[in-house]
C-alpha cells in the first residue's frame, strides 16, 4: 500500500500524466499499468466456490465472430464412495454473423461442441493441416437427422493461419447457415496453448491432482497389496 502511495505521489509531479486522462479506455489502461508497476495483481480477487466462472477467447472478424469457451464435466457419486465422470466436458465454439462494422447478431449464433478427441485433433494440426467433424445434436433419438452440423479447419494457402468454418443444415426450419472466420497464426497459437491447458480439465483428470492420496493402514500385516497397475507386475 505504501508503495502504491509513493507511486501516486511521484505521478502527480509529472504535469498531465494522470489528471489529463479523460478517455475511459485510457484510464483503464493507465490504472492497469499503475497497479502492475506497484506490484499489485488484479487477478487476486476473492470468489466463492459456488460461483461459476465464464471465460472465453473471442475473435472478431468482418463476416462473423468466433468465441471459444470450456465447459466442465459433470460428476456423479458412486455407491463405493467418491465420484466419477458422468459426462465429459467440452469446448464450445460459438459463431455469430456480422450485422455491420463491429456489430454482430448474437441471437443468431450457432454452436459446435468439441469433444476431448476433437480438441486433440485440432491442437495437433500442422501449418498445412486440416480437419473436419460432423455432429447430429439429436443422434440416437427419434429426431436424428433433423439438424446436421459440420465444423472444418483448413490452412491458408500461404501458411499464415486457418479458416474456421461451421455449416448448419436444419431440415425443420429449411435453413442452411454457414460461417467462416479467418484465424491468424497468432490467434491459433493462443487456442492451441489454452486448449492444451484445459484438455485435462474437461476430461475430469485435474481432480486426480487435487484429491488426497489413499493411505494403506497396517500394510505390514495385510500382506502384499493387490496389483493395480501394469508397473506393479
């Protein structure tokens, strides 16, 4: 706190440094820089454990906007104690069409949920790689085939990035929508890194590192433990 006060005093000695900040965006960036130089982290905030965190990576382009956000898995209790993954999480991609310059129709967005395996295919793409996935939201039901979705990733011819495309065919409403968002190499690098980080979390594997290790009581009297892994054989 004393360090922050000292910085504020030193800033007042420079004419127009802070008092001339009239633009809101400039004020925000200036305060962020000020807090960072004072050694204060803006991420150290207190949240209750029951609050859900919404964090997305957004890319805005001329014809459409793309948003990527992880969705955690669902867990269920088992009779023997503990919990298991009832439904794996995923990374949802949302495509929204453009209405004009820097305006998008969020009400008409279409989504595509990437499974863990599909995320693996995406992050393993090389500079000239491509992949395509097909989904039927109502598969294994009486409504199967009514809506078909296909998501594809194709590399730019010059190797500078990729095209992310989503096609949605709705046989009920008789509509056929298609979205294409060009992704630069830098934007894809952010996706690759963040998707790789979140992959164990959508599988539920991060819970293994947070759970307490099982203790073997009276191991000397109980005899050899049952072989649980191939490395114990």
